[in-house]
């Protein structure tokens, strides 16, 4: 039984590679650093289990089941440090030539709290993620509890689609986590920071986004409040940044601006 109570959230900015064991070791170091700063929840980037800058058959070859070595290793770290860990992996698919881009949330006791598939694949800016990855099934979001907040997850490119965050808000999310590999390029960091703030503001939620650092990712991992104000921010460095969501502040923002109650449109899949 855990004796540790921590209510802060951390984003870990880091560039995983193609060696799962090395990735887990580096992930543990960053998780420990976040825990030392009071975090009870640490968000790691997309593709934390295995990553190469260009998708290829290696992505499929290194895909794992949810009870495979990466999630098992993640569970052991979470239980050891008594912290919730959220991170991305390439999951095995029913299509032998493809994999799935999945985010998992592992509890402080090592249990699997939630999974979240990437819904919109990155077939943009010259990339074609769908060549090796299948899109996630649109199903009811899996939320979990942390420090009196309901927590939802979405992945990277999904941030460009406001309906994804709105579905999480409709499901009751107070805090949205966005593991990402937001590819660097002209205007890309500006888009990431702007969209993160916009999704937080329009849904009156806290949002925590964890990205890969440059030169592959845009960096700029951040935590923003329901008004879009930055509570924590990382530039280009490999590091963690920590902030504490405030339930009272969230409730006050929603009282002053009950936008979710006043809206006249819903969200439905195409």
C-alpha cells in the first residue's frame, strides 16, 4: 500500500530510440527526477518504447502486446516509484504488416489504468504514418482519476482536431494528457503551443503535453491551465517540468465561463 501522496503533474521531454531497454532505463531516470520534484503523474512522449525518425518495417517488428516487455517494465517502474506513468508504444495489430500507435497509463501500483489509440495518423507535411500504422478505433475514451481530477489522453496529431479533446471533455475530463512526437519544422513549435492553449481554453481543462526534443521533435513540452496560461515549459532540453493543477481554480474558471454548458453543437464521428 502506497504511503506517498503527490498531486503534481510532470511532463518529461526526451528522445527515445530503437533500444527498448535503454529507453526504459532513461525513462526511469526522468521519472525519478519528476518524483523528486513532487510529481504523482508523469507524462512521457509518444513512441517511448521504440522510435526511429522514419517509420519502416522496424516499427512493425518491434510492436508489442500490452502485456509485453515495455508495459511490464513501465509497470515495474511505476510501482517502484509509486507514480502514475503515461507513455507511448507501438502495439501489435491484427494486420501483420502494420502496428498500432497506443498510449498507456500505468498506475502507481503497476496496474494498467487506461489505453488510448491514436485516432488521426500523421499523413501530413510529407509524412505517411499510415504506411505502417493503423488508425485507432473510435470508442468511448478511457479516463482515470488523479488528485481529484478526471484524466483523459490523446496523441500528438490528434491535437489538430478539436473534436478529439471535446470528446474527452464530454466524457468528463478535467486534465488532458498529450504524449507527442511533434515533428520539428517551420512554424511547428508555434502550432503546438498555440493548439495546446486553444484546446485547454475551449474545453476549460488543464492540458499537459510531452514532446521529443529537437532536432527531431519541436520540444516545447508544457503544462497549461484552463485559461491557457503556461504553468510549466521546457525549451529544447531533455528534462522534466512540474506543475500542480488546482481543482478550485478549474471550478472557478468553469463557473465564470460555462462554455461547455452553453454550446449548441455536439461531436460525432464521420
